[in-house]
C-alpha cells in the first residue's frame, strides 16, 4: 500500500504540514474563484503555524500548453513574455494584496521545474511505464484535456461542447506517448478504500471511485502539434502534456531530484486544495504517477465547489469573472478573506452577491464584532482611565464565558485545522462573540458603574476584564482569517507591551483564561469595520 502524506516523516522526524493550491493558468488575470482557493489555503496554513507546526504553503502558475500559446499569439507577444507580464503584474501582486503568506511561488517555466519534469518522465519511460502510440478524439483547449463522451454536451445545432467551458471541442489526431494509466485502476481503488478521507468532499470521492471502476484508459502524456511546453527528453518533436508538467510542480517545488533533505521533510502534500473541475487529474492521474515512481501519495485532495454568479460558474470565459480588488476596495481585505469562507461551505458550490456580502458585513463584522471591540475599549477608558482592571468578583456569568471560549477554541481547531470546515470554525468563533455581547447586555456595566462601593467597582472591573480577555482570545482565533484587524485589536488591548507578537500566540492558547494582564493599557483605536459607503453608480 502506498504511503500517504500524513504517514511520511522527514529525516529529522518532523514533516512540514504541506498545503498546495492548484497552479493557475496565466491566460488571464485572477478572479474571485482563484482567490477563494488561495485564501482558504492561507487560512489553513496560518492556523497550523499558530499551532506551532512546521508549515509549507505552495502556490504558483501553470505556464505551458496550447491555451497559453494561443492567448499569447492573440496578444502579439511570445508565450514567455505573456506569462512574465501576467505573473508579475497580476498574480503575485494580488496574493500580496490579499495577505497570502505562501512559502514559495512555483512557475512551470522555471528551470528548477522543467529539468526535474524531464527527469521524472524519462525515469517512467526507462521503467517501461510509457509507450508510443496515436490518438484521435475531442479536445478542449480551455481544459487542456481530451474529453470522454460523458464530458460533452450538445448545442442546439448539434455541435459538441465542453461541459465546463460551453465551447466547441476540437477533434485532434496526433502521434503521442502514453502512460500506462489503465494498469493502476485496481491499485487506485484499493488505495481509495484503505484511505476513505483521501478525496473530499464525499460527493467528489464517489465521483472518482465510480469513474475509476468504469475502467481507465492509458493517458496521452505528450503533444506533437505545437511546441510550447517541456520537450520530451528522448524525442524532442514532442512536448510533455501540460497536465503531467503541471502536476509535477508539487514535487519539483520542494526539491525532487535536487534537494533530498527538503524533499524528504516536505513531500508529499498533506492537502492539495483544488477546484472540482480538476478533480480527476489530482485524484486519479497524480497518485497513479506517484505509484509508478514509488513515491508516497498525498494525504488529501480537497475539492472546493464553484463560485456562482447569476447561476453560472465564475470564469472569464463566461464573462462572470470578478476582480477581487472590486470587493476589497469596498469591504476591505480582511472582510474579503472572511466572507467567502464564512458564507460558503468549503466543498460545496456557493453563490456570490453584493447584497449578501453587505448584509453579513454589517451584521456580523460591524455590529457584532467591531462594535464589541469599540464598546469594551470605550468603557475601560471611561471607567478606569484606559488601564485594564483585575477581575476579582467572578461568578456564574463569568464561568459561562470561560466555558464558551473553551468550546469555541476546541470546535474551531477541529473544524478549521482538521476538517477544512472553515465555515463551521468561523461560526464557532462568532457564536462566542455573540455570547460576549449577550454577557455585556445582561451585566449592564453602565449601570454597575453607578455603584461606587468597593463591591460595585470590583464587579465593574470583572465585567470589563472578562470582555477584554474574551477579545484577546478572539484576536488569536481570527488572526489566520483576518490578520490586519486582529493585529489592530491586539494592539488596542495593550498586547504589544504585555503579551508579545500576535502571530506567536498558539491558537490553543486562546482557551487559557487570564493571559491579558491587569494593568494593560487599553486604547480605543480606529473602528475595525467602518460603516460601508454606498457603491458608486455608473
């Protein structure tokens, strides 16, 4: 049985928690769909970093293939010039704008990648896993994939269309080299049965299992009708099929055949985050390639659903691609990072609308969370001159808050860190925020403040300390999701002087009550989530 990413350990006994996004086609600028997957990976890896784990987060761009070549030709530039422009002017700047903390950015035109791809394919050829043949069939340039009959839909005039791009397929006939994928059907089915969590969600797993059970065909791994790709090392009239090239980035980026120590402590990925439209490549072809090479198989392939606009999958080809900057300029970067993971169950399709984003922002971020932070800081300033008082009069109400926090931390850690249920984890955190708001409403510190007795002052101090300490914990829990506003809250609680760097706080420490010391200087900073302005009308 093939080893998985969760089983393999590095030479020093500590394997990095390795997460990857797909490498994205650079035929155009990124849209919300690309950013959705990348933000999810960023939140997941930030969460594991705050667990104190060693983490490696990889993203990058897929720069070979017929689609890239045709796009470059349409723009009157070379494919390499087109890729360079898009990567440097669109992709990398967007990830920086969205606070994506990736550890590496792989480009498939880089020599560190192309050399290793040739070595991998040559090795399979030498092992008699690749043979020469010919192929004729319907091909979608957008998917860079030969299509099976079940993958096509029919237009009103009878034209066969790609079901993903809704565009006519091309009938291609060419000489190719083939990988003996059909031989790996039984091994894959055995692996799926032994590792039921390998493909998520369950609907995706069922799709793949049923697909493999129908029988696999050998895979064309070269193209000979164009030259924008990695040359086949033993026959340079061919270039390596773009998907074989692309999948190998997960190995070449972490030192395959180049840095054994790095490779051993990182590979394979614990989690491949992908869109469901590229599920078969990652859950069928990729593990079969690794099995053929005697390499361990990833721990998990997690397929997110499609972002829908007006009932259509969000994409440039469907004219529904929305730039993330269109939203961040209105809602802010942190709210953007939060919204899609909060509003859509990861693994399911979800619809986006300005109205829904606005309603959730106002209700949950501005009113529940932001207003809580402002109220607590204002009351500490008003009643204690900005110096956080000690809690000396805890009672049942405070005990309920302590228990509520412990539950929120426990649930969020499992949901986000293990199950990739970002929505469930965020809801657990915001349920606690609501609980703290309810606590303040019930305890009425503004009324308690009128009691100037020693008992009254002690009770007021306890209420405000409890609220501030709750916010300290919330800042830790939300830091992987909303790092900028979490840092602002952290500083307003006096944390810079008393607690140290926010990013160094383990998520589990959020449940340890009393880390915010009495005497900390609490200041009312800028509003975390300002009131939204009305969108400009055209």
